[in-house]
């Protein structure tokens, strides 16, 4: 996929449901640090009232295919499974870093797709985040 087909825009209420549905998609759950499936519309609305400006949407030919967010300079990216491996994640990371150059990413060690996307965008591995085993 060539990035000239991709567009990077600020989040608006128009995309809340896209983000919620993608976040609830079981196919993306293994790559997420924080598993929270079955987010309701009400939960999403309340969350977006607080964090809408922290999200950006990636469009391909006008349709949303992924989102990226930064909260406290921590980045999380999610691409719709139909668009995995086509460069959308790297594109979003590069675009976000233009606006928020001090951002960092916490990525699961086994999430090879995210590791590749961030490395292609110019990130390097720096350390580890350790969590209790019961997580």
C-alpha cells in the first residue's frame, strides 16, 4: 500500500463507533496491552468526551482503517485486520510523531507487527515494562 492513498485526520464524533468496534474486535485483542472487550456505546462516549483530541484516524480512500492515540505521550495504534501488513501502522506512527515528537510506545514483546511498525517509523527498543504475572 502506498501512503499517498492514506490520510491522517483528527478524531471527531463521526469515528467514535469505528474506534469502539475496532477496539472490541477479537482479532486485535492479542496485540493490546489493556484488554477491555465489549466496550459499550455509553462507555465509549464518556471516554471520548475526555480523550477525543488524543485520537487520530487513518483513512484510505475516505474510509477509516485504523486509529492512533497518545495520552501522556504514550502511543497506542490499532489497524483494522483487513489492512494489516500494508503500512498503515507505520504511516500513523510517523504522522503522530510529527505532532508529538516526545511520544513513546509500550508494546507487548510478542506483538511483532507493532514492533516492526514502530521500528520502521524510527523508534528503537529501549527497555522493558514489567507487570505482575496475573495480568
